[in-house]
């Protein structure tokens, strides 16, 4: 049962939060899971959930880990501890700046030289807390740049590498880290034509506007995953979106201040998952769930519905417009050629 085949959830975000925080039992990955012989990329893996996921995968005998990080110094510091705990494992630290298209392309070209690539976990994310910012190298607002545009580009560029490494009964895996907030965005500019440039004129900033922008990018990720699943065969690469839930000890809210920080800390102390439990969600998405999760959104260890907008004629038009504009935006990297390759 896929996300699109499920009925939409019209409840408020509060009800979904209560379900996740108080009514969901965390599920530890089966002890039998083994990543022996496999190569995994985890973006943003020098801290928080990405790092904890790396630790768990190494505990399950991962052979080759690539830590894709913005700061090589911070990445090497984290990697040195992993190497001490897992001597003999190949742990590489590669530069990746999700604000910069050139960095994404350079990273992907390096991946093409890998003997194999089994799993890509795209965990890097951004939540603006202070003011709207435009990334000079692309001209796009930073939250949209990191969470959607660069994530889409990296996905397109990694899929042929994953497809090449897949074998019968063992498809490649690509999971994009999303959020339960993806189900509750307002997406007020969904009718904008063109759509992507409309995010680059955000107007006055507020904390609530920052949260809405983050939520909208997560809805966009789900739209992207759904469209991508129609292009990529699940027998070759399983693509899904995964929500780790509200988790303490991550860097996502590191720029919070004042009342926002106090609220986040209060919720973290009473309702948040531990980094281990959040990382279990990642493992569930890339190793426990199978082809049934292709093109779907996995939340609370179950395949979830999408945002209610995606089931409507209006939402389907937005999904199509976003897809076409994404291909146009990323045409400089040859993504249209990649889509043709993935169909064959």
C-alpha cells in the first residue's frame, strides 16, 4: 500500500504530533539486519541524527561509509571516533555543501568512481530562524535551496550510480529525510506561475513564516519522491521519504532564540525521541521497508498518506508544475538526460 493509495489525514498538526510523541512505540531495527559489503552515503553525518545513523549502521557491519559534510574538519573529528570504534572499516569524509550546485555536482562526480553504492541517505536539512537569506550562487532562498533544489539535484545525480550497483533482489536505496510537518504546510503560493522563483521573494520574516517555509519544502520533497517513483523502477532503486519525528539533540533548531528556544527545549524534555530512536526511523526507511515504500512517505514506522493537497486536482497540478520547473532549473546538470537513462 503506497502513500498515494491511502486516504489523506485532515487532522491538525497537533493531533499528528500527539500520535508520534505519545501513541507510537519506537521500533528497533531487527538484529538480523546486516550491511556487510555495502557502501552507504549519509549527508550531514558529522552530528545529530546523521551521525547516530552512521553509528548504528556500523554496528550492523557496514563495510564502507561516506560521510558527506559541509565542514571537513568537523567531519574528520566525528569520523576519527567512528574509526576507533570500528577499526578496519572504510570511513571517508567527503565535502558537500548543499547550498552550492557546484559542490553537489563535484560530490556526485566523485561518487561515480565508487566500485558500488548501495544506500544514499539524504539527511542534510535547513530551517531558517532569523531572516530570509538568498544564496548568491543560485539566487534562491536558502531553505528551498538546501531542502529541495540541491536535494533534488543530488538525487538525480546519484540514481544512475545506485542503479548501476543494484542486482536482482537487492535494489539500491535512496531515502530523503522529510518531516511530519510535510502534512500540514499551507503552501500558499502553490498556484504561482512560475512556482520556484516565487519562493525567492519571501517578504517580511517571522518565526512562523520560517516554520511554514520549512514545512512547505518537506511537502515539495514528497511531491518529488512521488513523481520520481514513476520514473525509477523499484526493482532497481527504492526511493522514499522518511520522517524521524521530533528528536532531541539535533542541529536543526540550533539557531533558535528566546521563547522559541524555550518551547523547543520544553518539548524536547517531554515529547521528543532520542537520537537513537530517530535514527531507527532512518534504518527502517533504507533497510527494513521494501518495495512497498517506493514513492511513499514513511512516518512512525508506517507508510503514511501524503499532504491532503496532493490528492486534489489543484495539488496534482502543483506537483506537475514543480516537477517540470525542477527539471528546467537543473537542466544545466543534464537531469533530463538522466531521466531518460533511468527509464531504460
